[in-house]
C-alpha cells in the first residue's frame, strides 16, 4: 500500500533538513515558504525592474560603487544559494530536486545576498537503493551518473540564464561568473568533507568531475580552483584556492596589499607562504577551540 503524503514531511523535507542543520548562514525550506523576503525564481527572471533594483543595491552597498564588483557578487551570491546547495545534496546524500526556475524561491537579505532557498515541489531524485525510493514523490535512478548528468544540464541552463541577466547589467564577463561558480562549489564540497573528517580526495574528485562536465556544456572556458593542503599541529587539513578573483580588493583602500586583508585568503593572487600561515593560524584557533 502506498504511504500517504504528509504535508511538510517526506524525502524532500528530510533532505533539506540535513542541509539546514549543517549550514548556519542559510535556511532551507520544503514547499511554499512563509514570511517576507521570499521571491519565486521564475518571477524574478521575468521582472527586469526587480533585477535592476537588486543589482543597484549591491553597487551602492557591498560593491562600494564598483559596477564590475557588483556583477561578481550578484552572480556568485545567487548561483551559490541555488547551485552549491543542489550539488552538496547530490554529493552527500545522492539526492537532487528539479533545478528549474518554477521550482525554486530565494530569500534575499537586506544587504543583497541570499540567505534562504525553498524547493517548492515535493519530487526528489534518488538512487533506487535509497530507503525512500518507494515514496510517491521519489524519482529513482539505477546509477549516480545519470542522476548527476540531469543535474548538470539543469545547472548549465538555469545558471546560464541568471548569468545572462547579470551580464546585461554589469561590466563583468561570463567566464568570471562560471569561474566563481566553480570556486564556490569546490570550497563548499572540500570544506564539508574536511570539517566532517570525510574523504577530501573523494570530494575533490567529485568536484573535478563536475568541472569536466561544465567545461563540455558551458562553451566558455573558466579557470578552475585547486586543492591546497595545510599541515598544522592537529594534522593535515584541506582548503581550496580560487581560480577567479572576486574583485573584493577594489572595495578597499589598497594600502595593505597582498600581504594584508585587502584580498581574500583564498584569492589566486595571494602568496602561497602567506596563505598557509593564515590557514595554520585559523586552524590552531578554531579547530582547537572546538575540540
């Protein structure tokens, strides 16, 4: 007998609840979200005035008047909340949901970034070996490769549309946007694996496979991030180094330069020795404090 579908329960709610528990900066909702600040993605893409307003808010705020920086931030923020979340679910749980504008809503923070994602329809793709494969809202796949291929096609389609809207407003190129997407994916996957004590090499292999697939489909070559390992008193930890600069340095006075805080720690322009010193200092403070 097919089990009844209980509102607010089921494989989608369970999948998103696991993501929610692991992320202190973003909330994840199954079904229609409540409260203010939520925007359905199909309505966002159809509203040029809203996109103009969102972009201008970033220009005047976080980007400090720099329109190219605002383009970098806008593309990275909106693709991060949509794409990173879906890929993490695929890698950690071997599950995904339809990644299309009619199935997603985002919650926008007043400062322009996104701190919430809602998946509206209850369908979840999963392997046929998944304990929930018999659920009425489960869409089963025999192997993970076709499950991943469907998600990658959707990433290319949806992120490509979002990036085109950003490009129409900002002097920031598509190559930079796809590179930032790759940087975000790599950082999320490696950090999650390293933090949990899981196999970082497996996480990096998964990220590399995604980059290979994106390269084939996007048609706009992007610079890939790379894996970096740091030895410290507690062992060896892994980080990623960006392949694409986010342009943050343009928003500061530049007096500190590459040896100070004017560039991200994982910026590709940073000195390797300086970066490792910072990583070690962070690990000694934060990892030791949590053990």
